[in-house]
């Protein structure tokens, strides 16, 4: 866990978006869960997972805990830019209907 060569995950708030980068594995998930919840406030948020480089099954518990925390205070939380390996885990564990994913491919209206 304290291997200096191991990348350290980053989590930060940018407006109405929480950006997560780096590995989300058992080594970091408890800390990331707490740090993510600390970024919540009274507005709906989108969690951007484009920068996630590595996952294991513990990321599912983190996402579900974030959702439970948001729902307790009637806040909306959704996820964007899920890496393929995370999408596979979500399907494997049968929680796709519990994790609100928005498509990054939403068409942008053309200007006239």
C-alpha cells in the first residue's frame, strides 16, 4: 500500500463534477469513499471516472455508498465516462440498474 512506485488516486471537485483519477482498488477505496462524500453538498453531482486507471470489485461498494449517502439527503448523483473494466464489473455484479450512468455521447445541438 505504501509502495512509492504505486500511483496515488486523486479526487477533486470541479463545479458540479467530482473527478476521480488513478487506481480505485482495495488499497485506496476506504479513503476515496470518505474523501468523495466530503465533497458532496446540496447540489446534484456528476462523478467523472474518465481518469480511473485500474479497478477491482471494491469500486462497486464505493459507488453504492456514495449513492446511498446522496439519496439520504435527496441529492442526485450520476456517473460518466466509466472505463470498460468498471462497466464489466457492474454487469458481473448485477448492479447496472442501481448505478445511474449518463452517456458522454449525448448529441450537442448544432448552432444555426
